[in-house]
C-alpha cells in the first residue's frame, strides 16, 4: 500500500462518526482487507481496539479545542447539548489544517443549521462573538492613532474626518449579553437549566485587541451606533448624527462622541485618519 493510501485509510477509519466497528461493517471487502493488512494487534488489544484509541483521541482533542474556543457557548449550552453539538461538528466538518486554532472557524455556521439554535435562541450570535475573539489575535498588527494626531487637526476639518478602524475590531449585536454570560462563567456559576428566554433587548459587544491581549465590553446603544458608523467609514459628522438618532431624552452630542473617541484611541481601536 502506498503511504498516501495508508494515511487516507487511517483518516477514514478514525473519523467515521460511529466508530471503527461501524466503519468496517459498511466498508467494501477490499477496504476491510486493506485494514487488516495495514494495522496489527495483539492478543490483549486487537487492531480494532487499537484503532479505536486513535479514533477517540482524535475526537476528544478536537472537542477540547472547541470547548476552549467557545467557552461561553459551551457553558450556556451545558455538557449534554454541547457534547452533541461538538460530536456533529467534528464528524461533519473534519479538520483540514495542522493549526487546531483554525478548526472551529465554521462552528457558528453549523450552529445556525443545528437544532441547538432553536433550543437556545441567540446562541449563534454568541458563537460569532467568540470566533472573533479567537481570530483577533491573528489580525494584522498596525500602530494605533495617537490623540496628538487629532489635536493637530484643524477644527474645520473635523466634520469630514474619517477614522480607519483596526482590523481586529468587531462590533456585534446579540440577543443575549455576552459580557454578562462571560462573567457568570468566569465566576464558575452552574449553567442555567433551563436556559431563560431572551429578554427582548438588543445587546452590543465590542471585541478588540491591544498588544497581545484580546478584550470585550458591553456598549450602550448610542455609542454602538457611533461605533458602527465609524466602522462603516462614515465621516465624523455622520458618526455624531448616528449617535444622536437613538438618544431618547439624553442627547449624545459631539462632545459625548469626542469622549468616546478618546476612549477608542486609548484602546487602540483606530489606526489612521482618512
């Protein structure tokens, strides 16, 4: 058997969804013969049992990766639901990269099509937040815009000013508060059972990176609208208008937006003026 054929047989066997015995039961006679010829066993541990060890190791290593990347999703879903989700993902979306950090990239897409999405409303959005946290560390590293650059900008130029967001910045709207769930998990509270329904509010969470640390925080609605406008490439004038549109009884004027902007700069959310 050629090395490539041997490797493919090994992969096909350990990735079969219901185990080595079922893999062999459905395999063609030629595949079963190749399996018997390629893999050896002992009186204490036959070839099927030995290959089962590899199959289980393959699954549990990838399950561990997903549990580490999607910690809030795993906590909210609880052990049973998350185990079923991970099992479906591992078998339907096999790993294609030696970098296991890339393995869980498609989990939010699977969740959107999975029964868990109907059981736990909003969980797909939480998965997308957690995916952006994983990916933020790989985004291009750029110098942040300093406050002095804005201080030097003539005041008449401010309305047309546009800000270039860092490539690691993400703003998400969710049905459940990710920061609240993150804190509950951090405090090692038990997973809610049953999981309460969504509260009908729109929550906003900002994800960003500073140096080699990735952060997230809740964002109030008016600031979220301003941030969204900035991320969309709007002018400072339009950013101020976006913030004011949602200000019910508490106008968010340009002074407030400038205060937010100072915080955005200090957090490293902005890399350049355009």
